[in-house]
C-alpha cells in the first residue's frame, strides 16, 4: 500500500466508512459534530509550518464566519483546512460516499458545501482573503511542501 494510505488511516480514522455500522445517522451526525471542532493533525501541521515562518495567528476564531481554523490578522487572511470528505472535495479520490446510507451522506455533505460557500462569501465581503487547504494537498511530503510553500507565498504576496 502507498504510504499516504497509511497516513490517511492513521490521521483520518474518523471517516464514516471506518466507523462501525452500528451507529444510527443521528448518532453519527453527533459524532461528526464532536470531531469537527477539534484540532486535527493536518491543522497542526499547517500551524507549525506558519509559526516556523514567523507568522502569528489566532485559531478557530468564532467571531468570524465558519470559525476559520487559522486567522492571520496582520495579513487580513484566514485559512480553512478542509477534510476532503466532510467538505465534499469535488473530483478528489478521498471524497467517496459510503455505500451505506448514501443519500444521508450526500445530503449532509451538500449542506456542508453550501455552508462553506456562504462563509467564504461573508468573509470576502468583510475584506478577508480566504485560503482553503484540502487535506489531500497535504497527503505526502512532496505535495505537502509544495502546498505549504504556495500558501505562504500567497499570504506574503500582499504584504
Ligand atoms: Zn481532496
């Protein structure tokens, strides 16, 4: 198996298809909500990178639409680190609907996508620059480095 698959199973073991099917949709939904607010490994990875580059930030700022994972006031920028499944990353191999309860998941994820879009529009209207980093863009070292370098260059570009 490829290396990143190991990483996915370790870091993203909260994917619905890795959960036992004993949960009802309501229960799963509850589990999902409890997971959403936590600092994920990928979030920490991005934060550590930015910190090393000398950037200072706030995290999970609830005063802003969508409680962005990272807020860089000095650069008037916010960053969301999105799980490919929950946020419905189109065309991504990590976004595959589970066969069990497919309509439930499909509706759930459509709602998430709609909410994400609304949050992004609100933030842009408030003058924020919005960056979205997808989990799959951090999945192996080469891709991760390219993603993070690209991100910081974008952030610095308007300095
Ligand atoms: Zn993806």
